[in-house]
């Protein structure tokens, strides 16, 4: 029955894989509906997860958990694992990116010529918005005000730098 190319997998190994998929599915039940929408889940799996959140009976929870596990077998789990890792902060590349954004913000606030270098690295960045945010963030720090513009500067830098990484990916393809 099995061809020579098929790799034999023990029953124990199959059960372990199914349990891991079920656990991954249950992990999804802890996410908000808005976060779940960001993952491209099949509609039936999305609905099963939403139903799981409504159930209070222990027996029904167990059955729904098993159902989610069965639905997870038909889904590519790698993107889901990557998304969850990014949410948890386990993704080293993403953490390194966030640190680069933080360093760029620090340089921009400390050095006047750092904006020129940033614009050279990211030519499509909105210079006027950046100048305004830098000026306002410096003023906030001097006056010990809440860091509204400090945070806004971080978000602006992050979106600019993300846009750059996406455009590089598009060119490479």
C-alpha cells in the first residue's frame, strides 16, 4: 500500500501532531475578534473559534476544542504560528526592527542632522510631518508633558520603515 517515497509516521506521532494543532487552535480562542480578522482563517474555523468563546459547559468546551483541532488539520499552520509569535514578541526579526525604529527616534530627537540622514535612507518619508513631530516631541520632553508626540513620532517612523521593507520585498519578487 505505501510507496517507497511515503515516510512512515507512527500513530503516536500523528496524535502528537493533532494535539499540537488543537492547542494552536485553542490559542487562537484567546485572541480578540479584531485580531482574528487579521489572520486569514477559513470561515468555518473563524466561526468555530467565535462559538468556543460563547460556550460555558465543560463538555461542550471539550467538544468544540476537538472540532477546532479537526478544522486546523486543513489549514496551513505556519502563518498562524508566525502571527502568534509576532504577537507574543517571540519573533527576533520583528524585535530587531522595533529596536531600529526606537534607535532612529532617539537619534532624531538628539541630533539635528539625523533627519537629513533619515530622509536619505527613506526618501519617500513625509519630511514636514517628521519635522513637526520631532519639534513637538522635544518640546514635550523639555516641559515634562505627556509623550503624545513622542509616541506619534515612533508610529510615523515605524510606518515609514515598514513601507520601505515592503517595497524592497516587492522589488525582489
